[in-house]
């Protein structure tokens, strides 16, 4: 039996993309023997409507951030979709493109994994894709609670991945940018330069 290829998908608002996103994708690629990781910025994220900048800026920053890693790609599938972006639609898109000999691994942080029981079509998603829950060594109890809530299928399809602690969030970085504080070594330099050139996340 031919072993299936493994491809990672990391979706999100990327408002802005930061080193935490890139580090988690890199660790997942190594830990789960992924052929590559596809970054999928959401045009209209269903769970985040407040303080989201224009999708073209978020896409451009993500594209710049992943350009130097041969194992990373970016997809505009959700940029081209009308209305809110749901993961189940994105997974179906990639399954059509790549065919039946690929297993997909959706990479997410602890907060996203904890919210999975509230997602639309979560049962269908658990049939179609694996989830990688990136967590700090002391954060597995949160994912364990999700596994218990979603049942046996979740125990099979949701995997825990411990990652180095990096307390970065897009909200924290936006606040720093608007306060005129440095974000060096928190964002890729190309993203810092893009933000400055396009005058986004300006001081309030």
C-alpha cells in the first residue's frame, strides 16, 4: 500500500502574520513529516470581525513572510471566496486539487482547538482532516478537554504538538505598533517593512 502524502494547512486572519505562526508551521512540518505547509489567509474570518485590516494587506504580508521557505506556500482560495471562510470548504478545495492520495493536517493554536466544538461542520471536518494542536508543555489540558467533548473520532484525528513558548499574539503586536513600540524580532523584517511602507496599524 502506497503511503499517503501529508500536507499541512494553516489558516487564519494573519492580522498580521508573525514569527509565532511561522515557528508553529515549521515545527509541524518537521514533527509530522509534512511535504509542505500551505498558508491560507481568510478574507472574511467568521470568528473575527473586529479590528481586521483589508485582506489585500494581510495576504501580501503573509506572502512576503513565507517566500523564503521552500516548504511553505500561500493560497488565495479564501481571498477569492465571497462571504465568510469556512475551513470545511477550503479542505474540500484542496482535496479536489491534490486527489485521494493526500492526508491534510490543519495546524492551529490551543485557543483554536478549544473552539472546535463550536465550528460549523466539525463532524465532517474530523472525517476529512487531521488537526495539529500547537501548545506549550503546560497547555495540553485545554486540548484534552476538547478531545473529551468531541468524542472518539477527535482522539484519533486531533494531535498535540508541543512547541517552544512564544507569547506573541496579533492583538499584542497591533497594540505595540499603534503605540509606536518596536516589533523587531517579533515580525519578519519584510512584514515590518510592509507595515511601514503602507502606513497600516498606525498610531491612534
